[in-house]
C-alpha cells in the first residue's frame, strides 16, 4: 500500500480541480513523482472530484487528509497552489515531502 505524501495529494488535487494545464510537471512525469500505478492515480483523481462535487457517486470515500487538503486549498489561488507543487517537486518544501498518509 502506498503511503501518500501531502505533496503527492496536492498534485492529484490540482489535476482533479484544474486539469493538467499549468501544472509545473509534465504529464508524462507524474508517475515518476507519485510512485503508483495509473489505475491508483485515476482512482485518487476520481475521489477528489467526488469530494469536490464535480462527479456523481460512481466512487465514494476519501480520507480525512484529502478532505482537509480540499478545505485548506479551496481559497488558495491556482498560482499559489502551483508554487506549492513546484516547491514540493524541487524539494524546497520539506513539510510536504515528509508527511505520509496511509490509505
């Protein structure tokens, strides 16, 4: 089972909310940064979309960490969210690198 880092969840949240456009990471490199299968990534994307009310009940669930992240980033601009992702990817944001969550 993958131990999700907060920064990994933030990347998935961004994709679920804004799509791949503007992501400070090439789409082909996402699975290099988040070491999960394409299926697991897609499932996590659908969970975020469900929790944000973008999709119906085809998939349900979601962790407390996912729900907390949605609340925290709900009022943060897309550019600041991108900056946080860039900081995570480049290793400049240690708290995002070190927080692990089990699902």
